[in-house]
C-alpha cells in the first residue's frame, strides 16, 4: 500500500522536510514540511494545485535576506521564488519588466549598463526583486515602490492580477499585497549616462560597506527605526554593541544588525531581541518593532 508520503513524492518539485538554513542569509532555521522552488509558471501551477489541496499555511520565500526561521522549522508549505524565471528581464525604452526571482543587485547593475537611473539607492541590498517589492526595500535615497508602475501577482486561488504601482499602499519597509505572490514587476526609470549611474551606485555601496557589517551572516537591520530615532543609534547608546547571546551578537559595526557568529540558533537571536526590546523600553519608553520577518508568524 502506498503512503501519503509516497504520493507527495510524485508531485514534481515537491520536497519534504527540507532544511531552510541555507536559504537564509542568517544561516539559521529548521526544515519546511513542504518545499517548492518553481522555476517557471508551469512549476508554479503544480505547486498551487498542491497548496489548494493540502490547506496548510503558505510562506513565500525570496532570497531569505530579511528572514528569521525558527529552529523547529515550518509546519506548512514554503514556496521559494528565488529561481522563478530568474533570468527574465525585458526593456522597452524607459520601462523594464522583470521576474520576481531576478536578483536585486543584478537588476541595479543591469539598469546601470542600460543607462537607466533610479535604482542607485538600492545598491548593496541583497535578495530578490519579489522580496524587495514586498518589503518596499530602500535607503535614505529611495525606496523601490517609487519606481514600480505595475505588479503582476498571484492570489491564493491561483488567479493572476495586474495591479498599478500607484494602487499599492507602500509603507516604510512594507507593501500591502493582500497575501499575493509577486511574479513580475514593471518599473519606470529615467535615462542617464551609465557612468553617472555607476558613480552613484559606488557611492551608495561604499557608504553602506563603511557603516554596515555586509560580510557577516545577518538579515540586515533587525528593527525598524522608531519615528524620529535611529534604532541603531539607540542600541549603540544603550551599550549593546558586541553584546553576545549564544551564537548571536549585536554587531560592533552597526548596532541594529544582529549577526550569527557561527552556530547561532533562532532561539539565541530571539533571546537577544527580547533583552534589547526590554532595555530600550525601560531607557527610552520606545517599542522596537521587528523589520525582519519571523517565521512561523
Ligand atoms: P525574503 O527575506 O525572502 O522575504 C522577505 C519578505 O518578502 C517575506 O515576508 C516574504 O514572504 C516576502 N516575499 C519574498 N518574495 C516574495 C514574492 N515573490 N512575493 C510576495 N512576497 C514575497 N533592506 C532594505 O530595505 N534596505 C537595506 O539597506 C538593506 N540592507 C541589508 C543588508 C544586508 C547585509 C542584509 C542581509 C539585508 C538587508 N536588507 C535591507 C534586508 C533585505 O535584503 C531586504 O528586505 C530584501 O528586499 C528582502 O528580499 P528577499 O528576496 O531576500 O526577501
Ligand atoms: N548610528 C550609531 N550607531 C550605530 C548605528 C548607527 O550611532 O551603531 C547612527 C549613525 O551614526 C547615524 C544614525 O545612527 O547618525 C543613522 O544610521 P545609518 O545612517 O546607518 O542609518 P540607519 O537608520 O541605521 C537605515 C536603514 C538601513 C539603510 C540605511 C541607509 C532602517 C531600519 N535601516 O539605517 O536599512 O541601509 O538607513 O539608507 O530603516 C535594512 O532595512 O535592513 C537596512 C539595513
């Protein structure tokens, strides 16, 4: 007699109890009960019919650069969009159409080569375009939502809708997508000499490299900046730089980065987060809100 497990294994691309650690820049996290990594719309449709049948929670994964996965892993389906049509990019004058799986830094560099300006302020931000749109990724210079003219996304029933960028509610490190999966993004950029675009990219990247621990395992800034404060500055003033909890530590370079020194568990990171939050509340009466997505929700 065949078990449900044997049946599952027949579904193209489905993997069970799949370790997520190496799919996050933190290099932390347990396995996903079910894992799909669609490369095409065809693969995605197979995943969607499985998801409809199984009725488990679905977690959409991009480059895993803004993510902390629990040590126990995910009792649900992880839909990894990192390789979804990862090479798809088309230019129509100042408009560019790109797939969600396209790497953000690849996009920054490709648009510079084409002499298209706008994305320079995103230099150095890891991850995929889909993740960047969901997070409205950005810097002091610009956020990605400013350049998005259309997003094509899939809802939980598998229906694809095309939404104007101006109809999306963009926030500070957030975009309201009603739980949809970003598939393609169209962006409108402006023309400029490639050398000027490249210079701006280098300046942004150099500033980032000088102030942030880009070579360490992290998920970027852990907390959102509270209104009119910098979380990094508050944590620095509170004396947290270099503070250690198991394998996790507060970066000495930028206090809003929690780094995995090697072998950190999600539990180590969360213990550090709890400690930091309590202290900042006590010292400044401010609630620090996590920017990093913590799975399971
Ligand atoms: P993931 O981490 O995989 O996912 C993030 C969120 O997006 C999750 O909620 C996920 O469910 C959702 N998601 C992912 N893909 C899709 C999709 N196709 N459709 C729908 N939802 C999706 N961020 C900044 O804004 N500015 C910075 O300067 C910055 N610097 C960083 C520096 C370092 C060293 C690191 C490690 C991170 C930094 N980040 C920064 C955070 C992170 O890189 C960004 O948030 C990035 O845009 C996340 O993209 P991702 O593909 O890795 O998303
Ligand atoms: N500061 C300190 N000590 C620190 C860190 C910062 O005193 O340890 C001070 C700096 O000297 C500066 C101020 O705090 O006066 C602000 O610091 P910074 O310019 O580094 O910016 P930030 O507010 O800490 C934000 C984003 C970053 C983004 C940079 C550059 C948030 C939470 N962080 O950092 O985004 O790269 O601006 O634009 O909004 C991310 O979202 O993951 C991220 C890294």
